[in-house]
């Protein structure tokens, strides 16, 4: 099991963070066995999913290339 691999946990439509904001807003959560990241983004569901997939790819690539050692 890869402890560092991030995956999408949830995505759901939500209210805008500021009432005056326009458009559709989604809250998403991505996590691995160590940490959890929750974010909010404006856009269509497909646009937000594309952003989440891009973010997952960057996080997972970064963790594959960094050597973690104990201090």
C-alpha cells in the first residue's frame, strides 16, 4: 500500500464562500493515509474534476520524486 498516494475522497456542490459570488461551487476532499486536503472551487463539475485530477497528479508525482528521511 502506498501511504503517500493521494486520491479523491469526495466532491459535492456547495454554497459560494462569499454570498455575492456567482457560478457553481464545489467542495472537494483529497487525501492519503497521512493527511487530508479540502478545497472549494468555482466552475462546472467537469472543470472542478479536471482541476482535482491535475492536483492529484502533481501531488503524487511530487511524492514519488522526493526522498523522505527521518531527521
